[in-house]
C-alpha cells in the first residue's frame, strides 16, 4: 500500500529549538558567558548541542552540573537568561531544508505553527529574525499556557 498524497490534516505544528531552527550556537554562547563569569573555560557547541532543546535547565545541567534544586542554580539560570537575551539570533538559523519544507506545507494549503517551551520574550525575537513571524499561523510559547510541553495544553491551545 502506498502512502496517501495528502494526509487528512488542516495544520502542522513544529517545535522551534532543534526542529525548525539550529539555536545551539546562541544557547551555547550564553552558557559559555556564564561559565566565563565563573572563571570556567568555554565548552564547544557540539558538546552542548544535544541539550540545546532542553533550554536553560538542560544546558546548565550539561555545562555546569547544576540542577534546579542545587544551590546557585537560580543565579546561574538568571545569568544565562541575561546573556541569552543579548544573543538570541546571532547564529540561529533554520536547518537545511526547513525553508523548502515550509514552502511545501504552505503550497499544500496547510496552516502551520510553532509550539515551543521557550518563553515568549525570547521566542518572538527569534521567530522574527528567522523570518517566520508573518508566516506561522500560531506561535505558542512556553509561557502562553499554564503548562509546558510535554503536557498537551500547549498543543491543544495551538
């Protein structure tokens, strides 16, 4: 049996970090600035790439061995977010093939949107810098609903 030419869907939803966009460089830069503030050497982007989609919590865990219950976590997280605000889209780019894929989705008459755990104050500027803000039918950030993914609330909201 061959796959259908068109799935019976009205819209497609995508995650942002690590799915549509390679944000690892800017996230790693922010983490490395926190490390530098503490006299630690930088880590390579590739050493952190796998944790980039896990946000501040994942990066602070991978790059500094800090978890949310550890002393100093909150201060490190706050510093990370300040540094990240300064470099949100310096190196962030759509992954190869994403632009063409989105054009294909649009050509099929499907709406598409973004559902991310990234807070809106970061999501908005990144999506604008990527040229997606006017194209996405919906953008649901980590603070749009009371729950973050993997809770179904953000997807249902979208």
